């Protein structure tokens, strides 16, 4: 039954988020939905990420409103985590009866939202649809494929991503290229980051004279040889260059388990630090001489902020970054492979690289809000 308040809105959207990159993607979209005519957004935080530095800090810094529901699911195996989320989401969706469920990216929170909604015949909209690594061993690849094929409206960040969906038989009317919401977020916050972040001073770093590293993917953390290659290469690179490594808790756990390393340890010029907030991260990426990462979001942010990037993976979904020369794929198979790649890339004259507008015009969030206002409310919704 609709309440009096609900009658003011022609469209009800329940948004499901739960992990760090999703809070960043959510920020510009939620802002656009807030001012769009006739849309009421209800926000659900699954609790997949719960440390202050992986969750709360983003709500504060990006001015995201508090979630209407917090599911407190926490960490567990894939099936347990996804299943618990689905059970809790089903109850909320039965109460809220939204026209749409909006999900982001490729985490277990994304899949749980998409499955819970589609099984209740609630339409699903997916932001960052159509990304493919073509490596089904990645949990993210399974989450993306399943979510895309359960979705009714698919917002692709790039032409390649939209093309992937069409090649999989999804109609062009459902697969819309809007640009990348992470680019919107970078544009919204980069000046604030440049002005307010004191991270360079705090870590005693000089602009353009340090390397920023991150690693958290299961394929790197759950494989001791790869993890060791990454860690040993960072130590070696740290003999010559300043290196700063904000350590994801998943990575911290395995580093401690296998190598007895703790986050606050320092190895010459390699600093292992706690995860940082978004403003500090933008500042660190924008001022780095080079980024080394296995993160999807950070690969793109390096490009947005014109910093060269080495991707420590076997492949990337963001293939256009590699085509431009701003990004190189270096599978972390050995310490020497990584060290050699870093030396080579440090010599690249990046000012000679072209900088095409691959990720839209910074108005992806607005286009998403417009797509909702152009939709009919669900029958009986
Ligand atoms: C998840 C996503 C991944 C995404 C990443 C962003 C899945 C399958 N993976 O990976 O696609 O790139 O988020 O950061 O959804 N932990 C904490 N505190 C927290 C959260 C996690 O200590 O607040 C630790 C726990 O030991 C947990 C481990 O990190 O077991 C992994 O967390 P989980 O959310 O399962 O996956 P991520 O590696 O964070
Ligand atoms: N990020 C951050 N602090 C950190 C590490 C990452 O603010 O210590 C931001 C980063 O700038 C990007 C997003 O988190 O916007 C990427 O998240 P992550 O690497 O965890 O996940 P992925 O993008 O690989 O799914």
C-alpha cells in the first residue's frame, strides 16, 4: 500500500550498494536523482564493507545521505554473503515495492540486489553495465554477467561496454551508453581534493616523485606467488623511489598471514598505510609519477588525472586505457617482471600521449536520472 508521501512521487527507486567503489559511483547519481522530478530514492547499504575507512568516510566526504536501511551483512563466503543479502533485500523490496532497483558495478552486493529484485519481478537498472574481462575465474566477471542479464536498463560507461552487451543479445533500447559515473565523481571532487587534502605533507611525498600502489583482487591476494611478486617488487622499487601503498584489509590479512608484514611497517621508501579517504586518494593519484594497481576504479582515475598506470593483472575490462598507452598490463608473475615494467614506464614521455574523451562528458549521472524520468512507473508499482 502506498503512503501519502509516496503519492508525491511517480517513480520509486531502491538503490543497493555495499562496497567502497559503489559509494563513489553512487555519489553523483544519487545527487542527480535527488533533484530529478518525481523520483524517490531509498538507499540500502548491505554492509559488505563496514570498516570506517572503507565505508563511513565516503558518506562523509562525498556528502552521501545516510542509508534508509543498513543490512550489516559483513564478510563471509560468496554464497553466504550473497544469500544473506538476498534474504534481507527481499523483505525490504516487498515492503518498499519500488518501480526499480538500481545496482552498481560487479560486487556481491550488486548481484544480490539484481537477483532479489528480478525474482520479485521488479525492474533492475545496472550502472557500469557491459564490462567484461572474459575471465570467468573472477568473481566480479560472474557478478557482472549475471547482473547484466537480469537487468532491464543497462547503463554502459563506454562504447566497448555497450557493444559487449549488444553482442550478448541485449537490445540497444535497453543498453544505453551514458559515460562513466566515476568520471563525474572525479570532476565533482578533484578541486576539493587538491585544495583540502594534506596527504602529501603527511606522508612526506613530493608531487610527481612517488609511486602509488594498491592491490586487493582475489586473483592476486589469494595466490601466494603473485602476492609475493607484488610485495617483493614494491620493496625493490622502494629502494630507489618513494612508494606509498594504502593496504586493503583483505590484502593486509594475507600479508600478515604469509609474510608477517603489518600495515605500519616501512621498508626503506615503501610506506604501507591504512586505506585512505576519497579526497586523499584523488590527491595521491593525481600527483603520483606512476600508479601500480589491480583496481578497476583506480585504473580509470589515473587516466582522468593524467597519471601513467601499470595494471597488475592478466587482463583489464578497461581496454581503451591500454589502447591509448596510458595503461600497461603487467601480470604479476614475477618480481623482476614488475620491476622491469616500472623502469620502462617511468621513462615514457606521457605528454606525447593522446588523451581522448573515453568516458563521456561528466554528465553520466544526469543521463541516468533522465532515463528514469523518461520511464513509465511499473504497473501496480
Ligand atoms: C569486494 C568486491 C570487489 C571489489 C572490492 C572493492 C566481491 C566479490 N568483491 O572485494 O569486486 O573490487 O570489494 O574494494 O564483491 N574486510 C574488512 N573490512 C571491511 C570489508 C572487508 O576487514 O570493511 C576484509 C574481510 O576479511 C573480508 C575481506 O576483507 O573477508 C574481503 O572483503 P569482501 O567484501 O568479501 O571482498 P573485497 O576483497 O573487499
Ligand atoms: N579508494 C580510496 N581509498 C583507498 C583505495 C581506493 O578512496 O585507499 C577509491 C579509489 O580512488 C576508487 C575506488 O576506491 O575510487 C576503487 O575501489 P577499489 O580499488 O576498492 O575497488 P575496484 O574499483 O577495483 O572495484
